[in-house]
C-alpha cells in the first residue's frame, strides 16, 4: 500500500468499522460469507460495466446521423450461446456456493453447546443449560461451536449478529436453529432484523465472546442454582408426567428414557425423529404426535406451561437416559401417600391392643400390609 496514504487508509478502516458498514469478522464462517458477498459484488459490477459499455457503443455506432435507414442484421448463434452459457454458469456457481454456505450455517454440529433463545416484544431471553438467564445479552466462549435453539412467544422476529454473519428467523410455535463459532473475544451487536412492532428498533442486545476460562468463571458466578434439566425434572413431576411415563411394562404412556434422537412410529405408520420440536409439539398437541400402540389419553398443556417451562421439559427429556429417578419420585410419592393414610386412619381401623399389651406398651404387628414400599396400582 506504498501508493496509498497511510493516514487515509487508517481513516477508511476506522470509518468502515465504527459506522458498522462492514462489521469485523468474528466467527469461523465470516470469511466464507464475505468471500461469497464480494464475488456477488464483483460479478454485479462487471455486468454493470458491460451493459453500460454496450449501450454506449451501440448508441454511437447506430445513431441516426450515421445510419439514417435501418439495416437488417442477421443473428449470431455463437453470440447468443455465449451470452446464455456464461450467465448460466455464473448463476450456477452462485447457487452451489450459496447452498453450501446455507447448509453449513443451518446444520449445527452434533457436539455443539446448545443455548435456548426466546424472543418476545421487545426483548431477547437467553437460557443456558446450566441455569443462567440473560436478557438482551448472550455470553459465549470462543473457539467452541454454539447452537442457538430459538422460538418466539408472540410475532415473527429475526436474530441477527452481523459480526458473526448469521441471521435466523425466530418463529412463533416452532423451533429454529443456527450455529456459529466465535473466533475473537469482544462485544458485538445483536439486532432484530424483522419489523415486530412499535419498539422494534429497541430490540437490540450484546454478544460477549469470552475466553474459555473467563466463560467458566462467568457461568460459575451467574447460575441460578438449578439447571434447565433440574427445573424440567421438578415440572415433570409436578405435572404428573411420571405416573404415565414411568417406563414400566404396564405404563399408560411410552417410555421417554433414551427417546431423544431416536426414530419412533406414530399412529398411522409415519416415522419421525424425536427432536426438540417434536417434544414441544407432543406436550402441547399430543393427539397429533400420538405414538403407535398407546391410547390418546394424554391431555394438552396448551396455555398451562410457559415457553420457558417447555424448554425445561425438553432439556430434561433430552438428557433422560434411565427411569431410575422417575421411579424414585414415584416411590417417594407412594410412601408419602401411605404415611398420610396411616396417620388419618380412624380408631376403628387401627389394630386393637390386649390388656397385657397396653401394660407392656407393645403393639400387635399388622400383617395385613406389606413391609416394603412399592408402586401403587394404577
């Protein structure tokens, strides 16, 4: 750059950065997106220059003063094939290049760290698996794949991080995902790029990319005490889900241990893969997600469970590998029920004591009940 003024060069760099006309490259996908963008700009400029040159040249060559009478010009097969094949080839290059980038951005790696995003007028809510909650902010580690599972509580939104070159529509009633890998620590802008109401311009936030050590310190100091899975386990028990999904052979509902990521058969023979969206739909609309071999007796929880509660339940079922804790909860519930029944029993139902037993302070053992505590019959 010896032929260019260093002062002017630094001014241009600062102007482009400060005014956010071209944000910094802060993710692994950003250089690939920029290369594709500049390729589109280049072929657009080349096409523009060619059109201007041809229009100007033909306007001069075939002006009325030089050619007062129109002359018939035969077509050229070679020329027509050239201006058809070259643009078609360029369009196909753009299509394949863009498709590869699209599938790379919207198909997250299997080992990516998952963070839930809930959009609502006019704020972003982030739910970390460890129980950390953020509003209009998101803390992430650098050099690690991060997947965002997003949903809207009201209207359409669009989650955009220009420095990461990612943007994804956030839709009511359906999960959408996007992923990225931050490469540079720093603070970056977060925008909603879909008009969502009067305060749309205020629906902004910050993305803080941190080193792995700093991120671990942040998560340790920002936890609410309960992870999403732990909150989901409590909600799962309070809603009585474990009474039907106990994993027993005679259970009224399917076994949910290890079901996440597997293929199941629905009523009617259709096979689906159990993912976040399927679990959410099965909770809210169980009749449309009915598994084959089970009666449609599950009630809908539409309007009874918040979007955050649905995320907790999904995160709990996602990590549910065995029914050990489900059985523990059922056993504890049955034990509490039996204890309450024994305490509230009437005097006529209690075993009688003989005169000798009263004097010795002993009670005849009750052999009519089992000594162990088991699962009560349904």
